[in-house]
């Protein structure tokens, strides 16, 4: 037994640490109690539970497991998770379900990492530690060995020689698997000082172990992400009206000058040929005759036929070709400048409101996805 002074110091330190850990309800690490039925898991957790915590129901020694589901308890050594006995025929579960039970047990906390406290009853006729560790590593992987410590319970039921012999046997099994030496534990026949020393020893052993993230947490996170994606994709369309500067086209009437060819009527002076009638003088020689008395014989009625030519002038018409100046209309063309109103397309920046898809982000569905996955996980475990 340790000196009384040392026990007093450790007892006082245990009370101080217990108060500080009582405030730490948001730990990211839990201590998983793992072991066979009637190994003292629930009894030990109940002894370590902080004031106000509902202690797990402990067995009565009939060989049947009382714990049928995982329970989280705030204790003097941190957040603890009580689990059913692994050898209870009523609660058989697969290795994968063992991990799910741990995830379900800590679902109401921020726990993402664990340490394992393996319970082995020292009062048993045979050592079950080897089979317990095989089941542990089968369920959670061999890599958790560095985060595992063995708690040898009920050592108060052995005499000194039996106790030392059993601890040596357990240490040999633990050493085979690379575990630290087992910690002797008893829940009865302890003074407050000895109990404080026992708790402090367990706490120190656990503090030396690194936290580990079991595959069940990884699988659970992946399931939550997948379910959140499913919920996100199934959400009804949601739109948001947002302002945006957009280029807007509009038309205005503007004057435009242009050239146009037009026809117009004009007069040109030219010459035209025409037929004209003109008169010219024509002399006609008209021969005529008359009887003229013969000189000296005229008295006797002697005449002589006389011939003469009478000239007569007359105007005779004839057609002549003449030309004369004339003004006639002609169609001409000219280029004129005109003005007309035309539509001109211009661009201006305007504020327009448009509806854009605005779905809730994936993170908005994580809480609901976590709830659904946990419900499905619990339902599958209850079905067992």
C-alpha cells in the first residue's frame, strides 16, 4: 500500500482533476470500454462517473450482459463509452457493427477519436484477453493497438500470489500484441486515498496513449457526405433575384443625309427638219399670132400673119427641206442631297434583375444527413 501522505496528495489531485474534466463536455476523444460480459465495464464506469451522471446498470454476476447498447458517460478520466459484452449470445454483432455501435454511442458529442480500455476479469477461471484482443483488432484494425490499454478488474478477489501470477499472465498476452502492461483495478475494498491512486494510475496510462480515428468514423463521415449530397440534389429549385449590369440596346431617330439621283424635265434647243412650200417665179413664153396689115397694102386689106412671144411670169410652189430651231423637253438626272430620319441602334448599361439558381449549400444538409444516417444505423443495429 502507498504511504498515507502520498495517497492524500493523489486524492486531492484527483478531486482537482475531476473538477476540471467535468467542465470538458466537448472532448473530441472518448475512451471505449471493450471486453467480455461480466468483466466489470459498467461497474467501473459507474464508479468513475462524475456526480450527476447516470451510471450504467451493472450486472449481478449471472453471466448475462446487462448493457445492451452503447452509453456515454462523463467520468473522472474523460468521456467513456460503455459497450455490450462481446460474448453475450443475445447481442451478437458483426465486426462492422461494433464500429457502428461506437459511432452511435458518441453521436451526441464531438468525438472523432477514441482510445480503448480493454476489460479483463482477473477472477475468471480462464484468461479471455487473447480472444478479446483478436475480436478487438478484427473489429477496429490492428493499428489501434497503440491506443489500447488493458484493465485487469476484480483483483480484490485474488490473494497476493494469485494476483501477481494473473497480472504476469495478462502482461505476457498484452506484450504479444504490443500493448503496455495491464493496470490492476478493483471496485471494492478501497479507501478514498487508494481509489484516488488507482484512478490516477489509470489516467496516466491513458494519457500516454495517442488518440486514434477508427475506420467506422471515416465510413460514417463518408455516409453522411453521401446522404448530404443526396438531400442537396433532391432539394426543390430555389432562385434568387440579383441585380446585374447588362448591355442594353435601344433605338433613336437621327437625321441622315444621303445622295439621291432624281429625274427632271428640261428644255433643250435643237433643230428640226421640215418640209416647206415656197414659191418661185417661173417665166412662161407664150407664142401667139395675129394678122397685121401689110404696110402700104393694108389699105387694100392685105394682111400678114405675125408671130410673137408673150412672156408671163407666175409663182410656182415647190417643197423645200428646211431646219428650224426648236425647244423640246428632255428627261435628265441629277444627284441631290436629301435628309431622312433613320433608326440608330445604341448601347447603354442598365441594371436588370434576373433569377439565378440559389440552392442551399451542401453544408446545410450535413446535420440532417447525420441524423438520418444515425437513425438508419441504429435501426440496423436494433434489427439484430
